[in-house]
C-alpha cells in the first residue's frame, strides 16, 4: 500500500527520514532502509539538511525507489531557481517518485559551505502552487506539458512553536493547504500538551497532521534543544529521566519508541521518525509498531 493510499484509508503511516550520504557510497543508506522496509511506509529524503552538502534528495530518492521503497523527496526554495526546481520535479515523477515535501531550507550560514548564496527565486507558497500547476499540465510560464506529473504533496507546520501564536500557526498552515499541501509534518514532539492549543483549532479528519519523533542521542543533546530550539519543547521530567538512566542510549531509544506508540494511540494519521545519522537504531525503535 502506497503512502497516499495509507493516508486516504486512515491507516497509521510510518515515515522515516533517511539521510543521504556525503559522498557516493550509498551502501549504509540502503542497508539501513532495507532493515525496516516492511515496517516503514515511506522514506523521507532530506535535501541537504542544515545546508550541509550531501547527495541530492532526488538522487538518493531514486536509489531507494529502485530498491522497491516508497520515497518522499524533499524540495526546498534555497538551492535552485524555478527552472531547476520544476525540472527536478518532472524528473522525480518520471522516475517513479510520487511524494514530495516542500520546505524552505536553512540558510547556508548554518552549513559547511559558508560562501554559498541562497537562491530563493520563489518562496514556499509559490513552490506549492507551482507543483499544483505542473499537476494541472502547465509549467510556471504557462506552457503546456507533454504529460503531467501526479504527486502527494506535503509541507511543514510549526505546531508547538513558542515564538508563534496558535492562530498564526493555523493561518500559515491554511495558506499552504490552499496552495496544495495535503499533509503536514510538525517539529520534533516530546510532549503532546505543547501542541494542544494548535490542535484545538484543527479538524484532524480534514487536515493530516504527522508529528515528528526525534531520537535523542545524549543527555547533552536534550539539554541543548531545551535551551536553544524555539520550536521544540523537552519537559524537565524527560531530562531528569535521562539523567537517572544507567544506559542513556538505550533510554533514548525507549523514549522515541514510546512516543511513536503514544501518537498512534492518540489517533494521528502517522508519524515521522528522525534519527539524524543513527538510522541503525530504527529496528529497535519500531519493533512494537
């Protein structure tokens, strides 16, 4: 069953981020994906997360797709102009990739090529509308296509962000929805109460919200996120739990696994699991799904 079919039929969908390699050796990426192939519904391939140069989402996605795995290709506004973005979208669909996720992309100053210049020829709503246009058979110049692509289109929603009101978050999400987004990925979630004010303003039978579960790697990582990341809240009780744990890595895996189960029980349409380089831990996290 494809990701689109899962979401349309109300089945709980499991998405997993699969980081492309910084190089051409794809063996670890493919091996980690194959270990959970029967459990995961689609692999989300980030497009140079944090502006760190890696193999493209399109290239990595095509490799995973060729191994019989459903892929969600990230597309951002940072790296390409409208010509290149549209060309990549057509190439992806022509190669069998039918799911895309539209993101802004972090500023190059966060990455490893500080002299790089961000493009931002179009913004995120324009990119969503461009995808709609392609699916309707015309490019951004209004020229008719020889065969139109078909995509399941997702984007992000800042649910739980501490620097935005729930009303503003809902308004921004509605704009993306009107522009063509069909599902929405939240920032990492460690406490459901942090997004309740937002959820009260959303009809989850009409809007597909997919929370992100982030695998913590250490107590230090948890503390850093708690102090410095405005869109992610980590409760003090969780940090204390990690402090007391004799095996902190095992406890981090357990926390992620418990959160996946909680989201499933709470009736969300799916979950996105992000391990940021610890993809080998995926089987342990997903063993109960």
